[in-house]
């Protein structure tokens, strides 16, 4: 519970979320991009590591390139995998973008900070989804429907959310974002 108390002043701050979605990336020197807004495994079609289509575009907006990256990674990977790959995917992401747009000046430190700012906002949605899904899974468990599968899935989504909360607490404790913490 200590982690939750520590992060509530940002997680529960509407002004922070507006800033994170609309302005944080600009302050970091990153351009506006078209953000899908609901990028996760069920909204992509393809196979063999090739995406053929992204579907479900009703949440599209102009904002940070980190927003879709965060949503896809936080919702689509276990915390252990996410934590292991985070140090490497920023440079990979930048390489992919710069291969497509060679004159774009974009740096790992910018993307990393934008990612963390978006991560904090994504946590709010992850928390709501976790509560709703855990409640639904518990209903199935109570009705003896695929009990072991539903117990495992419930545990998995709760652990993913707790891990995200712990990571936000670590971001805040690092002191690296003290200016943002003071601002909000």
C-alpha cells in the first residue's frame, strides 16, 4: 500500500494526465504523432511478426509516440518481460523511426521520459481494467467455470498491475522526475 500512497498524487491528478497526453512530449522536444489510442494485441491483425492491419481506431488522437508504445507493452507483456526489455527497446524504437524518417532528431532520453510520463497515465486505465476483469473472473470462479484457468488469469492481471504500480513508485523515488513531481 505504501507504493500506492506514494504515486496517488500523480495518478489521481487530472492536470498531470492532461499534460502527459497533450504536452509532455512537446516539452521534451518530440513531435506530435497520430496515436492509435487503443493499441494492444487484440487490435492488430497479422502473423509471423508482420502486422497487416491495426483496427479499432475510434480513440485516435494527436499526441506522444510513447503513448501507443506504453499501452502495447504494459498491457501485452508480463512485468518480468517488460522490465527485461525496457532498457533495449528505446534504442530499437528510435532506430526503426529514424530508418523511416532519416532527418528526424530523436534521442533515447526523450523517448524514455515520454514513455515514463505515459506509463503513469496508462496505469490508471490498467487499474480500472484489472478491477473489472478480476471481478468478472471471480464471478466465473464462483460459478465453477474453468476455475484453475480463471484463477491463473486473475492472478496474472493483478500481478501485472501491482508491478506497474511498483515501477511508478521507483520512477518517483529515483529523483529523475523531481521537476514533474513538484509541478503536480
